[in-house]
């Protein structure tokens, strides 16, 4: 009887699963009944996702956020340009990067390279650099570590879209994630380049000091705990790519938590997103200086619900000593968002021409805000130098324009990189003019008028990628408020409705002559070309998404909303039913009385 039920069970499974099955490896095909279950089709078990040149299979036990495609497209572009520069520094100056090389084309290139090597003995001094193409291993190329790989989508995209890669290590500590990585690596035929690893990310990086040219950190939330081991594991001149999604912490909602994680205190301000970037860069810098290293930010981005920093890490004790003058705390007014920076160090030139490091002079401001009379909060320490390497950003922008067909988010990438390339390099923070006008209940001037006034005053001005309405300039905050005071004179406000701080602002005398005459450079190319600089919500229920895990598979926000619908009313009904049910003591009393 037991045998009969076993045969029947087997036949039923074969009947329902065979139409959806796919071919299994020969070593698995000999395992009988279990093989039928394990060879269910990709369509049945997994969701096929195509992104860039990668095609991966997803299960809901492994985290995946489609909104982060912009992040991944940007990372591919930056790492590709970094790889080209790194290979050129190694002497591979004339190497060609070929994207679309498959099948016979790939074999022709390999034959051509071997023929060139064979002809060297015949033609004295004849040398030709090898052709480098994406999707194939290049000995002597870069080594990449994705420390928190989840499904391995980033690693697969790097392997298939970045030429000159020798090896990529895709690591994750979760068993389900490692199984997904191996499945996706095999699905894309990248076993030679991408290696799956299951280990604690920090331990893996500490065990491999100075072993990787690129390290990508994209955790769910805070990246602070991975920064120290990443600085140890990256090679001199290597690239760190760090993402942080805990923006409520970095933007001032929980300043004490930000200090415990990143070493800097965040406060709420109109320019909190740029402050978050500078606090992250300070954390990277402080970790590097402890190892006699220093950082060079090449691109720092605040987008959607996260920040992303790309920094090079260099060796050099002498340059590391400059970290004090690159670090500052900010005094931020609690009412008008006026600010003043206090650096920790400065360079002093002696009479004999020698340069000496010294403590900076301070404080930079009085106890009360000079603009409105409000009190100051202190924020920081934070990075006080440039956020980007503008020449490198322009190269990435040119690459995105040339290869726009490879990226689904190419329009937004081009707009973002254009705005970043226009940003004033010496500007610290940005000014959301509409918020400033709200403090004094004034009509907000147009962007062109405000930019023209700043340019006519002799300062530089640009937009900022952090805010659609923000203005970035090297002018001090006092100049911005002088311009707004001049604007209020032309567009009066009802003073009886103003707060005491707003009255204090408007009663101050302007220190400059303000002209709102339209300046020729007031409208930047990114505005004239109507580039997609800031996107609308990409999809419904978008955001960081719920963290995936082996116990509770990833649930979409829509599914969670449906599951929670009517939860409170159901709880109330259950509580009412509980109150109506007689207890055991009351039941006995009632039955005895009868």
C-alpha cells in the first residue's frame, strides 16, 4: 500500500510539473523524484529581470529594488571610466574597449591578438596593445569586490559591461543570496570572471588587505560598519563606492544616532542632503587617515532615498596630515538656516617660505545669528572640500551620451551629471530660495532673477543636484539675504504678520548694491536644454522597500497594504467577542443558579 501511494504521488507530480520543467544537469537528472521538483521552470519559480546586459533570475527571498537601476547604471559608468584610467596608468595606453563582441567576433579578436604576438619576433619593436572587451576575463585587469551582493546583479553587470576586468568577487553572508548568485552567474556564463563567496563582509575585507581595485558597498541602511575594512582592503589608488539609505539619520532626525554611526552630528536644515554627503565623506576620510591614507572624492550624489559616494583612496602620510583643514563643523541657525563654517586646521606660511600646520582661528560667528538673532546648532564634523572631480564627471557624462542605448536611465543620468558638472566647486551647501522667502513671507523671485543678482554682485552661481529649487554659490549667506532684502523692497510684505526674527532680518541694512538685471549666464545649459534633472516618482509604492530575509520573504508594499487592510477593525471585533464570552467562573455561577 505504501508503495502504491509513492508511485501515485510520483505520477501526479510528473503530470503537473513536466510541462513547466527545464533541462537539468546530468548530475541532477539521476536523482529521481527530487529532480522533478528542483527542475521546475524559471517562469514558475523565478522572476526574470533584464537590466543592462544582464539577465538574472529572482526569488522573493533575495532583495531586489528596481528603483535602484539608476544607481547601478551610474556605478557601471563610473567604474568603467575609472578602469580605463587605471589601465592607462599601467601602460596600456592604446587599449580599445569593445562592448559588442560575441561569438565569432570574439574569436577573431583573440586570433588577431595571438597573431600580433607571433609577429613580434619577425618585426623588431612591433608591439600592439591587446583589445579589451566586456564579458571576458582580462589578465592584469582590475579586481572588484561587491561585499553585499544579494542576487549578484551588480557584479554580473560589471562583468558584462565593464571592459578590463580580471575577477569579481560577489559576496554575501546569506545562504539564499549565495544560491541566487551562483544561479545567476551560471545563467549568464560568467563563471570565469565572477566568483560567488559566502562570508562575513567585514571579515572578508580584513583578511584580504589591499587586494581589490574597486569595492562596492551597497548595504540595506547604514554603511558605517563596513567602511574601516573596506579602506584596508582597497589597493592604493583604488575606488570605493559607498551607498547609504538611512537618510532619516543623516538628515538630522536622529543626530545622536548619526554621531554614533558616522562620527558626525546631523541637524535639520534646508541643505540637509548635502550635509549628509559631507558627513559620509568625513567618515571615509577619518578611516583613511588612520591608515596613513587620504581620499579623493570624484563623484558624490544625493538621489531619491539614498546618497552615493565614489572616492579614490591614496597612500601618503604627508597628504593625510591635511585632513584637519579639510574638516569643519557648521554653526546652523535654528530659524533662518544661516550658517558659518569652522575648520579644524589651517596652513601657515612662515617668513622663510616653509608651510606649517596650525590650529584654525575661531569662533567664526557670535553666540546669536547675525541675520535673525536666533540661536545656533552645531553640526559635524564634516567634509569641507569639493564633492566632485569635475573633469572626471565630464568624462562620465560624455560616456553616458555616447552609450545612451545601454542604460534605461540615460536621460536622467545625463541630466544629473550635467547639473553636477555645472556646480560651483567652492560652494558649501546650497540655498533653497523659496524656503528663505517663506521665513519672511515674501514672494519668491524666479531662478533667473536670483541667479542674475548673484552674478551681478561678482559671485559664481549654479544649481545643485540635491534640490530642484536650490542655488549653489560661493557667496556668503549674508549676500543672499541682502539680495532678498532688496527684493522685498520691490515687492513689499505685510510686516504685521511677520515674526520677530523676520522683522530683524528685514530691518538690517544691505552691504552690497543689488541689481536684478538679467545676466547672460543666469540660465545654465541644463535648464535651456530642458534635461531631465529631477525625476518624478518612478512607480507606485517606490522607496527603499522591505528588507528581504529567509524567515519572511520579501513582500511588496501593495501586498502588505492589502494584508493589513481592516486590521484595526478586526482587532476591535476580536476584543468585543472576548468581552462577550463568559468566563469559566461566571459560567459555573449561572449554571448553579439554574
